[in-house]
C-alpha cells in the first residue's frame, strides 16, 4: 500500500517526524540543496543575461543518486509533502525538488513548521499550501547577485591585488574592519585626570568645579583643585529613586550569536552548529524531539500557545507577581520574519530535565535560550537607585549605588546578566563626612576597540548587511581568505585585506558600502513580498555594474610582486615575494611554468612559556605590520594567540590564557583579574 512521502532537508529530522506522523508517512531527506547555478554562459554566471537573467541549474555533484532515489519514492507515493526549512532558502529547495522530481501541482503540498514537536508538525499538515514563488524568486535573485558580484570582483582582485575573493556582503564586512583599524591608527590619545575622595564607608568621584563639569587635562590643574579642598565634605543631596529594569527580547539569530560568543565563549559558526542540533532533534529517553524553534530568524514574536504555557509555568514556579507582559517590536516584520523568535519548544522541558541527554555545549546553549525566552515574559526587576552629592569649597563629588528590591526576570536570567548591588549608607542632607584620603589618577583616552565576532555581527545586523544565516559564514570566509586574523578574540585586517578594501573603494565605492548593501536587502524583501519584479532588479543592477568592472580591469594598477634579488635555482627567473594563506613566501616569478618555492628558513623563536592548552611552547611573534604578539608554536593545530605577554596559566573562570598587563595578571578574554 502506497504511503505519503515527506521530504525534509536534514537526515537527522526524519526519525522524529516519521514517528509523529505515523505509518501512513515515509519521511526522507534531500540532504540540503540538490541543484545550483551552472558555471556556463557569460563569465560562468550560469544565467542567460539577454533573457531576463533566466537561470540554468545543474545537479550538484554527488546528488544524482539522491535525486534518483527521491524520484522513485515520489512515484510510489500517494502525495508528496515538501517540508524543507521555513525560510527563503528552504522555499527554494522545495521548488528545486518539485522541478527535479517532475511534480505537478496536484502531486505535492508545501508544509512549514518552526519546531520539531508532535503537535506543531502534525498541525502543519493541516495548513499545507503551494510553493510561494515570490520567496523563491527572492532567494534566486540573491544567489544570482552573489554569483555575479563574486565571480567578477574575485577575478579582478586575483589578477590585480593577489586577493582571493570579493563579495556583496563579505567585502562590506571587511570594509567595516579596515575602517575601524584606520580609526585606531589615526587616534591621538589625550591625557585626563580624575580625583576620588575616600571615606570610611564610601568613595566619591569629583563631579563639578566652580559649578562646571570637571574636565582636568593636566596634573597641575588637578593639584590646584586638590589644594583647594579640605577634609570635611558636606552631604548636599541624598536622592533615592525607584527604577525598573526590563528584560530583553527573546533571541533572534544575531543576538543569540552575540551572547553565545560573549557569555559562552563560542564562535558564531559553533553557535549555529550547536543550535542546528537542538532544533533538528535530540534523543530524550524513548522520544526524539526538537528542543528549540528554528534558529534562523529576525523575528522576536512568540506564539500565543507558548506565551500561555509560559505564564502558567511562571505562576506555578515563581508566583503570579513574576508574570510580565509580551514584548512587541517596533521593527517592521517582513516575510522572512513570519516565524518566531528562538525559544524552547516546550517551557516545561527545563534545562535540568534534559541535561543528561545533551553534550556540555548543547546544554550551555539550550540553558541560555530557555532562560532568555522565559525571562522575556517575566516582570521587570526593581531597584532603588541612590545618588549622594558631597560639597567641598565650590566642588562637588558624587557616588551612586543601587539596591535590588524585586528580582523579577533576574530570578531566571541573573546568570547571564551582571547586576551587582552597591549598597550605600543612609545619610541626611547637612551631614559632614571626613575623608581619609584624596587620590588623583592619570588616564589617557583609548582608541575605539577592534571588532570581535559578536560586535561585528551586531554592527551587521544594525546596518542591515546580510541575513541571519550569513553572519557566521561571512566571518569564516574573511579568515579563510587571509583578509583578517583572529588575535585575542579581535578581528585584525591583514595587509592583503587592507589592499583589497582600498582597491574596491577606489573603483566600486558606490557598490561596496553599507547603504547600497542594506538597500539591496530591502529590495530582496520587496521581491519576497511580491512588490518588485526579480529580473528587473537584476537588469538594473547589471547595467551599471558591468561597465564599472570593465573600467576596473582596464585602469586598476596591478600590484607587482616584490623581487627578492635572487634568481630561481630551477629556471633562472627572478624570485618574488607572494602572499599565501599562511603569510608571505618566496617563489619563482615564472609561475605557473615554474612552480619552485623557496623553503622557509627556520628562525629562532623566542620562547615565553609553556602552552597550558596543548603542552607546547608559546613564542613571541610579529604580525606582518611588525606588531608583537604571542602564539603557540604548534599553530595551526593549537590556535592560542594573545597580544599581551602570557603567564602560562589559565583563567579559573573561563579557561582562557592569563596575561601580564599593566603590572597586573588579567584574563585575555573575560574580566577576571588577579
């Protein structure tokens, strides 16, 4: 007897879904994409430029067997249900399956669900629909745009700069990193001083001098202020105000990645890999269930069912006074955002109840997702914020503190949020405090910090660059291409990364910029909403783009390889310095006819200490720009690298390297200080 056929993307989903649907259904996997653009036609774009950019799709290598098996299953099935992921990428995969399996509209239904639990999956089959062509065209347009820009600009960079690639989103992200580096290089530090008055119970900082905000630039100015003070300070104001501290929205892709990087020490790539496992299904005793909703989303919306069950959970476990309200977003929700925020599939499936079935990393991420979603529906925390102002000879000093009076959402989210009480003693206006000591401190303004993965993702999200699914892969590409290096968790542009950015800005500043890239994302959203014609957008783009590329090929100066002054021992041609994935190397200028590469001379590396991660030796190294850093001699197997001199010991809190900094022992990653 024939069964209904359900096709999903990932093989790990099939077991759970088949169990939910019962014996009338057979669930199989497409194992992701089955087709992609060909590399034929003009410039290898795989599209017919003259015919409204009609794409030419080919079967992905190694997928022919899978398609044959799926065709066989589809022919034997009563009905085919295309249940790929609930986003534009998933919609496109469903369209390719329909086309490759030669399904008519009567043969198939499109099924969408955001979580892999029995109720949600079975309910999705009651709301089956046809493929949304607008969503497919939006994904298709993005793919063609990325193919055209990537192929043309990558070839240009390879021929002119030695860079390996360029891309619509990748190159804008690189520009952000390079621009920040230039800000740091151009930064001029300024001296400033602070004054602190110490008392037996409190410390207060200088606030105003002669009625104006204190702004001390020199030690001479500072000494003059201190000389005008006496030991007695009068309390001129004691103010306590109740304040509310609201919880944050439940996670979307970008905020989940940012918090996992900063709180759990995960990379963006690792975060998405772990989240994928939690979404696709975990074996829990005799059941297989998806623990979280779909992890690629821009939406902070929560389902009515989840809100209702969460309110009941909060009331039962914490009391009715902890029940908050649903957060609403002012952000315009587009078609891509039709699903929910990232949340647990069941609020009753607490992290502790499933801990034994999860790996250490899976548990950490699930615990954070669970706490964030639950906290978003809980009452605000309440604090009493206190400010004390002290007067002393036409100067004022201030100190602030707060006392938590109701923990609210912090009852479940305190672990992931720093909120320390600073309790101040009770004084009356007119009270006189005698200082033990008045301390002056010299400071210097600091340049803007380099981007970390978390900060770059936040910037990309705020600026509208890329989509949730692209953040992690964009950062991975930049590091793999040798455009940036990750040192002490910051993204540092390399020489070739800076050169590539400069050349792209010289010839494509109208294209490789934040505004253009964000506008393109808006246009892709309009295609998804049926408000723009996909091929017209491509025609308009290409009409301006291709002449710029041709101009760049003609006028961009090729970076000549620097000659070493030696000749190739094999063919006698000059030896030159080239850039490779792992830095500079000396090679024959006659490549590809002559492939001679000079073996690197082993330089004596200055050993600093043992590497506590792998047992090797941490050595002093220099970046291409001459800056000293410290890295493990077992690189690339061990990727320990820090800017400050390491101690050879690990942080007791986050297990990163402890370093010597400003006469103190500090953690290279977290706020720990010895």
